[in-house]
C-alpha cells in the first residue's frame, strides 16, 4: 500500500535525493539494497519507533509516496531495479526461500533476543531505548514496546 503525502518532490535534478529512508534504528537491509542498485537516497533518523501514517519503521519516501516497511523491496524492484530478472526459475525459488527464512525464522530469533530474553532486555534493549527516546517517553515506551513484541512472539 502506498500513502500519498504533501510537500515537495525530491529529485536528483536539483541536487536532492528522491528516495528517503525514514528509520528509527539503522535499516541496514534497505540501505544495502539501495547502494547495491546504485539508487541515490537520503536517510532521516526518527526519534520515535513508529509513525502514524504507515506504522512500523523503516519506511521509504519516494516523491510524494510513503511505502511501509513490508512493501519496500517489492516497490524498489518494481520501480527501480529488479535484481532477480536475470535469475533462473530455480534461483528465484531459492531467493524466495532464503528471504522467507530470514524474514520469518531469523527475524523471530532476533526479536526474541531483543525483547523476550529478560537479561538482555534489562542490560541492553531498555538501556539503549532509554537513551534514544525523549523524556518522559523513555520511561514508558520501552515497556510498552516490549509488551507488544512479546504478544507478537507468543502468538507465533
């Protein structure tokens, strides 16, 4: 789903990048994809982990469209560079399998280590979020984010 937003379109003709990554924590996967494809982009760091328009960060702004985190790679493949176009059907299937493994299994393990493990949460996650978030959100939001994350993890 694309969300239209107001404001100026950014493009390379006037020296500004058209594609902008909005992120709370570094979106290494999106940044790597854009760099690998040679797509000029700009990064904006947000002070909160979610935005009202599309929810979870990262998200991509392209001209006057906001692309939610779940649709970024499909959007970039359709509009800019399809890195799979030269792959055989077998290689495309392997790519899909690897992407599924990363998005489902590895993401679950990472999320569990970040939110579910009590020792790591107290020692690392809560501490780092407390430093990133402004007061008084740093007192409440880490607990709330953990509660939501643990509900998602327990539902799988």
